[in-house]
C-alpha cells in the first residue's frame, strides 16, 4: 500500500494494533499491519452516516442531537466546523448544514455533483410537524436546502446504489424505500 503526497505515514507504536482482531485467517488479507485505529474528531453526542466525498477528499457525518453535519478533510486532518488559531485554540465554530428549527439530521449520502442527501425528520419537540419533516432533505455544496423527498416516516440512513448508482435507497423507521434520481452517488 502506498501513501499519497498529502497523507503522511505515522507508524503505530504497537504492531499489530490490538484494536484489530483476526477472528479467522480469512480476514488477514484485509488487514494493514502498520495501520492503527485513529480518532479523527470528538465532541459529537451521536455520530452517524459517514460518507466519503472523493472529489474533495473529505468525509461528512452527522451529529444527530447537535443537528449538524461535520466535515473532515483528509489532506489537513482538520474538521472544518472550527477555525484553529496558531496556538491550537478553537474558534469560529460553524455548521456546514443547519437543521434550522424542528428538523433533525440523520444518515447522509453525497451525489456526484457534491449535493448532500440527509435522512430527515422531526427533532421530537412538542408541536413539531413530523409529517412535513419526515423524509430526505437535499443540500447543495454550499449547505443550502434545495429539495425534499417526503416519506411517511423518518429516514434514518440512505445510500446510492443500483446498476448506475442513481437509485436512492432510504432506510426509514419501519420500512425501506427506493427512488430513481437523475444523478449518481459519489464514487
């Protein structure tokens, strides 16, 4: 395995990493012995829906109780939800996507155009219009809502798949839904 110019190699002090266990010899072919489990970010109350966005070499995930989506950049290793001062102090906390009111984020997927598709529903507050919020909310790369797919229940996780990666699969509270869309999931 090679490491690109922007991915520094830092050897693990303990080879092999005890966090990775071989339950059968078959798994050995998938293990990188010089790799270790890394904590990329902390401070989330409930992380879900990590999705890799290859064109921008970043990972997006949701912090459900915080109603926010965070972004980790592979090249710098930074989580873009914060500004980092020269002394390491965090400031300028910002959201990539804001649930804005009674909406609540869940699992996410990214399409080939950079739009983020979020499982969506009510945050459970009294009077929240769950029937209007349940489904999938679509955001452009700047974090602005551009569409909503209504479902009769909250969507927890979703992914693009199918022969042409243009079928959106949506796992909801009690059902599985699918919809063909005019965009492919990010590769």
